[in-house]
């Protein structure tokens, strides 16, 4: 029996109307979604910028970065968002905030603004003569806010060392107080109790000073069983050991004892034909450990012999020329001459140059990077002729001089550092969901790492930071 034609037409009309209704709903939904995206409100935007995100990925040209409540929310090519504050990034370059993974400070009120001025938005403090628990707490508190210029602060325990040894002997001060700023290890039996005590605080690990001193007269190194015991006790609390070494033997001792991190690469001279050296490197790789560069230590020793370095325009931005000139005392020059003579004798050099000091070290660092070692940037800022903020840029320039690519140097100073701090999920690269610690540069750092000194704006936690007036 045939369907009635009128009923068929009515049924078809109902289907068409239902389809039309669904299409209208879909269209309205897409329109609302599109409008909401275009009018989304953000605290800060950086438009049309060249992005170097810190991961080692190729540069992204002409993108916009959107920030809300201190975090990076979007990275795209749209420029129609509703934003309270927009920075025009045209012709500029955006990189993550830099880390200095070896900093000391006895006057953070003076040092912190300088660090921010040079784009150092995070620091790692591995002990020091003023580092009581209260002082550490103050550093963390100042570093956690963003209205006063100050970097984020990560730190170790106080120094674990032995009486009459480095650093207490090397840097004599009335501030060294046992149980407050330093722990003197007298026997292995006491190590468990000391580790238990420091583990109560928000530290990243134990600062263990193995070395016999940076210059003569040398003292005895820390015994191997002390190193082993400290590492095993730290592991009970999920703490790593940051070993302070200054030569090959101490490097091997640290790795043999189970230390995860080496706070100084300077002084280590890897013999790539030596099975013991290769074994130590492989063990550190297996532990996913880190090595901090601190090549600036060697440069700082000869700074007084090169007074022209103190006249560089970029250092005078934050360090007045008249104050820098006062550093060139007869005592400082005499120490530099002595260190230069020792270096010439040790390495058989006629003259000391930047190349003779650093080329072989940087070649070793490059080989370690190629193997996958997590190498981070550090300076040992706070010691003579090692300047907060500025010397991190000197460290990067030394690495570039030795042949390391600027993109890799930036990664060492950002994402690699965040990995050592175990904060790579929130810091170290410019990616959605991460904290907005950023540096806007006027020139391309991939063309020359010295362009990292040509800073337009420093941002921490999504807030534009005040820099030192030029």
C-alpha cells in the first residue's frame, strides 16, 4: 500500500527542520566559542615576538605569548585577545628567565636587584658563611614575591665539611658557626643525625665539600667513607648530594660515593682515554645527575690583570665604575699574579689567555652535552670579581667562545637548570602552563650570546620587573 503523499511531505519537512535547528545550534556554539576566544582577558601579552623557548627547538617567528595570573596560557599567532597590558615584540626576541646555579650572597638587598637587572630570575645557593636556617628562609620569602626585584631562590643545606678545611679555612670569617652555617663532620656515626636535622627544611640536597682547597696550602680531602655515608643517609629523605670538587680525584670520589650533582666543573680535566673517567661519566648519566659549569672562577682569578674588563659598558649598567675601580687593590693584583704564575707552571704556558684557560674545558663540556649530560650554568657569584647577574653572561660568552651553540647555552641556563632543581614542570622553558619568567631582548641571542645583555624587559611571575636605572 502506497504512503499518502501529504504525510510523506510532512515527515520530510520535520526532518529538514530538525537538521536546520541542529545546524543553527552548532553555528551559534562555534560563534560563541570564537567570540569568547577573541575576547579572552589576560594580564599581559607579548605580541609578534621571535620566541626561543629554551627547549632547544627552532626559533618561532612572529608569535604572541599570553599570560594570566603569573602563568603562560597561550602561544599562537592571534592578536585579537582582550589584554590589559600589551608589549609589542616586533623585531625582538623572547627567552626564558635565566638561572645561575651557583650563587652566594651575604647582602641580598644589594645582590638581588642586580640579578634581576641582568635577567637572572632564579638562583641556586649552595651554602655560605651567612646561611643559617633563618637567612635561607628570608631569601626564599623575598624570592617568592614579585613586587621587589628578586630571583626565585633554591638552595642546599649548609656546608658539610671538616674542621680546618675548605671553605672555612679558605674564606675565614666569624660567620662560620658550627651547627648554624656549617657542619663539621668528625666521624661517620654523627652523619645520620645531621642529615635528619637538615632534612626538616626545604632544601634540594646536601652540600658536601670534598675538595682540599682551591689553592695552596692544601688540606686533606674528605675521606671516602664520609662521602658514602652522607649519600646513603640523604637518600633516606629523598635528598640528593651536591658535591664540591676541584680536580679529577675528587670528581671520581664524589661519583664513587654516589653523589648526583657536581657543583664545579672547573678543575676537572676529563681523560677520554681513561676507563675510570668514562665509567664515572656513565654512572652520573645513569643517575640523571647534573654538572654546574662555574668557569667564571678561573676568569675571576685573573680579572685584576685585565682592568679593561671592568670598563665594559654592560657591567657599568649595574656596577658603578668608581666602585669597580676600588676593587683593583694591590692585594687583589698580587693574588692574581700569584694565581697566574701557578697556572702557567701547571699547564706549561708562556702567557695566559682566555683561549688557553678555557678551550679544552669547553670542549669537554660539549662532549658531555653530546652524551646527554645535564650541564647547567653557574658562576660562584659573590666571590671577588665574580659579579651577581653580569658574570652569568660572561659564563655564557666563555662557552660560545669555545664553540658551544647559543641555543644550547640558553638551554643550559634555563631548562637544564630547572631539571637540576626538579622544577621543569613549572620553570625553565616558555610553554603553556609554566610560570611566566621571561626576558625580552632587543637583539637575536642566536646570532651572538652577548645579545642576551641587550635586555628590553625582565618579567618574573608575569610581572614586569624594575631594572636598575642606567
